[in-house]
């Protein structure tokens, strides 16, 4: 663990085999069992090391710019009614999203282990940019695997990765999006687990990655909890975040799991409930295995991972983090959906009313907060949401397909 302020419930999971309830574990080829054990053993040592923790704290403060602020969206709140909406501003974290929180931790771990190269997948490109940044910081090589469709859609982030010195390697099979990028990165890891480390981009994958990424991300929830108490004197009524793989949500939720607050994870419903039109894994999935772990999984009639869709490239994944699955089964977190249309509206509404352009992924959480406020305009309550990333990467796509947003607003 990285901080003594971690909620007690976090310390109780996963078990020694990497399971959160029925989910998680290690389902990998035999040639990856030893490398994963090496990662697990190294993390168990360094996560308790004073030197490692102090260096990570120094990096967070002086390089990443943490703590990021929590911001009261007063103008938007006033227009929606009596609900007060607060944003945890992870878009102000260096590189523009929450992803750097675990990438710097993984890079520091890689240096401790003597690795020469960081490899990973990326969808929207924010994890790729963050890992390329970590590689440049620590003087390591970096390969980023990205679906060919996402390379075209997220061109600004591709350029950022390349400027930082990373190789961006296209995944050209299947749907050419996030799942295929993970496939390609895992194959590369199998080919050389000695010199490189796979720095997975969310709370997914085989043990210890779901635990490790959550531990690095829980700084978001720890900060947000202290900030909202300082700002309002009270805990929020609802804490919410978008969920694809689930790292930004798990980071925020980790700060509030032991508190009497509602936790809402917002999945991408995309264009609707038909197979291939969405990526709402918790809503439509069933138990299965993907990329080395057991989770809720969107599956076709043959039990294979189903095709998925979301306007947000970082959310179009057929699986979800195993801890999220456990939190769903326990009833501690409520998982709901937002459509592409709702996310687009939220993207423009937040931009026009607060001067903050959100990532399309984060816009799903904004859409949910707006929906809750509209449903109960006369009920005073506080909603805290994780604005997990900024929307620079999405602007060209949005202008091409929706214009500058003159038809949206409240």
C-alpha cells in the first residue's frame, strides 16, 4: 500500500491469489507466470519501502503538480437547480488525465526491477501519453500499442507520444480498437518479459495489476475526500465517475468506500442496448475471462468477447476491473449508463458554462450528474465527480461531427 490513509476495506482485498470475491486471478500462458510473480514480489517490497514512497510523493508534488484541486461548478449547478456539482480536476494533472498517477508508479517500479522498456496499450491515448512521459522521465524505451481506428481518431495524442520518444505500434486486427491493442501488447510482453514490463492502463489484467493500479490511483480519492470536507464541511451525497476498465473510478471510490455516501459508476451505453452498440459491461455482461483475469464480460453467442462501441475511445472495452465486479455484486457501487448523445451534450454544456473542456470519457460522468440534478431540481444535495481528463484530444473529432456546440447549452 502507498498511503496509511487508505480506507480499511481496501486492505481486505484482493486475496493472495488476486481475487476480489469471484473476480480477478491469473489466467495467463505458462511463460508469463514467472514474470508476473516477479512483478508481484517486487511491488510487495517497494510498496512498503520508505525510499520508494518518498520518491513517488516527490514526483507527484514537483512533476505531476499534485494535489489537483476540487472545483465547485457553481454556474452549472445554479442552472440545474439546487444540486451542487463538484469536479475533482484530474484534467489538471500533468499530461491532462489521471493516467500519470499509475504510470509514474509503474515506471518507478520498472527502474527498481532493472527493466529497459515500458510497453502498454492505449485507447484514447491518455495512458499512452502518460506512459511515454514516464519513460522519458526515467530514461526508458517505450512501445505503445494502439488500435488503428483510435490512431486516426486520437491523432493529437499520437503526436504527443511520438514527440516524447515512444513508438506507436498499430493494432490492425479485429475491430482495431482498445481490445485489440491489449491483445498486441500482451503478445509483445510474452515475447520478451525479461527486458520489458507491461504497464497496463487500468485496474484490469492478471494479478497484481488491478491491485497495483488501484493503489497508485487512490491518491485521487484521498485528496478529493479531504478537499470536499474542507470546502463544504460535509461528505458528498453522491460520488461518481465513468467506468471503462475502471481506473479513474476506482481511484476516486477508494477514498469513500467506508463512508455513508452513494457511489455511482457510469458506463457507456453508446448508441443503445444492442450488441455492438455499447460498452456497458456491468449492465449487459456476464462472467467470463479476458486478458488474463475473470470479470463481467460482454460476450457474443459463442462466449467470445463481443464487439463494443463508445464515442469515447478510452471506454470501448468489453471487460471491466475485477474489483468493480465485486463492488457491483456486493451492492456497494451502483452502475448506471450514459449514452453517446448524453455525453456529447455534457461535453458542450460543461465547456460553455464552466470554461472546462472535458474528455469524452469524463463527459459520461458529467452527463450522469446533470441527469440527477434535472430529475430532482428542488432537492439540495452534493455530487462529486471525477473529471478524469481534458478534452483536447477530442476537439477535432467533435468539431468534425458536431460543430462548435452552438445547439447545446442550458
